[in-house]
């Protein structure tokens, strides 16, 4: 990792670091879109929170990312058909952990009380444009409302928000000249895109605020912070705060994240028999490169967020020379039934200036090689009772074709594919364009596939997602996606 000097001509010359907004609060530490999650994110020192609002059957606005209540509560069915009384009795925390059992689905009015005042930013995703009038009305009723901005990937929603006098964040999958022209013509306040989309755009200047969305990985957080974005949305608030401190303290901006780990491949050769299908045993190589120009003492630890893991051979403590490097290996074993919340390796770098905490996820991944012949991908059994389920993929010229082969016991099954930053839903099958330059990417493209359907439970019919790997929507945290390769490694 070669450090690079800051240039006065680069965006890093901005005086202020990006604002950090917790996406759905702090969803790695508390159930998403609950008061516990929002208040937890603000207690960490974030500049604001981002959350989703939808109307329930009574018309009241509540915090809910999905149109269905199945995933985040103990209820079943559409939110639009769920009464306020039913929501008041719903448990929105037990699925996350016993500590949060009894956590309620909050109303918008309750969310606006979290960090009240203009110094705290609330970014509101409103999938239903008709809800914006009620958002505006609730803000007008408050004597000291928070600073609110409406976010959407729909032009129509952003236009409604603008007409109501609300600040707007337009979210796009790609940034190019056409998007820039539309952004200026619409007079929106900010543009949001993924780190990959901003990297591909290669723009040094933008006529408005730049926001990096879905900014969770160490590399993306370092990019958004060092390149002077106005704000970033993250599900990893602790890591985001640490990266912001890293960039502020380091005399030279690192060209790469200081803590580098190999991905952990999950396949038949690594899989264990007793700890779920998303598990394994690995020999892990790690490298830490100091961003500081002073000597430091380093201690490392494994932090488990989901599942059961054990590590052997982690160094207890070591010295790190100014701008020096230290490499080490250790053994890791364990896992879980479902993807999500990979374990973290945390390095505490102690120098005379204070402690700098760096963490990186030990990402569990799967690999698939895309060819013109059909390839069967077995979906994970996420509980011992899950029957086999599978999809098939193949290549047709510049497209990926994916189809459900067996949905297991799911009814009304639909396929969902993630390829790069794009997520596409289909029926029995779907066609997805391959990313530009796919044939020249030795590391392949982020990829996952799953089957979304429903099954009957004692509480009613609930939706379930069977997955080949992490990285799919409808689950938070969703884990790391797999990789789609052009040829075998």
C-alpha cells in the first residue's frame, strides 16, 4: 500500500469530512428501522440517520423498508393491510436477538424525535410519493424539526418532494453526462450513487452535493472519505467513523485500506458438518500497513457478530514501525446457517497520538464460472428442515440467463439476481446484462442469486428468501456477495 500525497487540486482539499448517516440506524447492532437502532447510531456520534417510511392500513406513517411486514416483525402480510393496533402488538426485535424482544415498529413522529434539532440530519426514503404530504405536515407541526431530506431513485418522487419545499437526494445506478444534465435541470439538492458508480464517472466536480450510498466496505468508505464526498450512507457506522478518523490523522492519504484480508471461500472442501451450510475452516493471511509516521503498538482480536467462530494463532501484540508493514496468518473455523454479518478482524493501533481502531470483515464467498453451458447452483439450506432448491445459470452473448430449477417448498417463487451493483427481480427466469468489461476482470463481478417465495407457518403465510450466497436484498445484514467469473481460477 503506497501512500499518496494530497493535492490541492484534488477533492481531498475540502475542509470538512463527509457527514455520516446510519442507514436504517445501526442495523448490525440493533434491529433496523427501530428507535433502538436510530438512537444507537446517533449515540455513536453519527451526523444523522436514514430510514424508510410507508403507510399502514390506517394511513399512519411507520418505519418499514419492505411492503411486507414478514421480514422484520412477527406478523405476516402487507403493511398496507396491517392496522395500527396490530402493529402496536408486533415484535420488531426478537428476530434480531433476545435483547431486543418487544421492540416496536416506530411511527414517523417517533423517529423525528430521535436527535431532534437542525444539527441532526434525517434522510427519509419514501417509496410511496403520496406519503410526502404527511411528512411535510409533521415537520411543519414541530417547533424544532431535524434537518430532513427526501431520498428516492424515482424522478417523480423527487419532483413531488421539491414541489413541497423539501430537500431532495436523487439516487441513480450510474453517473454520466445525461444524469448530470438531468440533475441540473431538475434542481435537486444532491445526487447519490454507489462508490463504483462514482469511480466510473471520474468526475472531480459536481453541481451539487455528492452522496455515496451503500457505502459499507473499508475500500468504499476510504474512497468516499478521502475524495471529499459531502455525505455517505452506511450500515457500518463504527467503521465509517474510524475511517473518517484515519483520514484526519494520517499524514498521507492511504491508497488502499491499511488492513487487508483474503476472502474465505465456502465450498465442499471447507464446509463443516455441524454448524450450518454457511461455514468452513480456513487458513487466513492478513496484512496491516501503518498509515502513521510514528511507531505504534498493535493488538488484534476477532469479533463475532453472527454464528459461531473460533480463531487460533492470532498474534497477541506486535510493534509496527512508522509507515511499516506486518503480515501474519491464523486459523479460523465456524460459520452459521445464513449469510450475513461476517466476523471482523479488529486491529487496535496505539501510538502517542492515541488509539486508531481498524476493522475488516472476514467475508465468506462462493464462486461460479459463467459459460454457455448451464450451471446448476444449489441454494443454501438456511435451516435443517429446508428441502433442496436450485437455480441454473448460463451465458448468452453479453447476457447472463438465470432460471429457477427447483424452488424447494416455496410457493409463488420468483428469481432475484444481483450482478455488480444491480439487483433484478424476475418470474421463473431473468436476463441480466453482463457488466461492462466483464471478460477482462480477472476477479470477476459481485454476484448472487436466490429464490423469493412464501410458505405457510403457524402464524400465517410468510415470505422467505433462499440464497446461493450473501449480497441479496430483503435481508439485512445480507453478507458479502459471491463472485461470477469468466473462467476457472
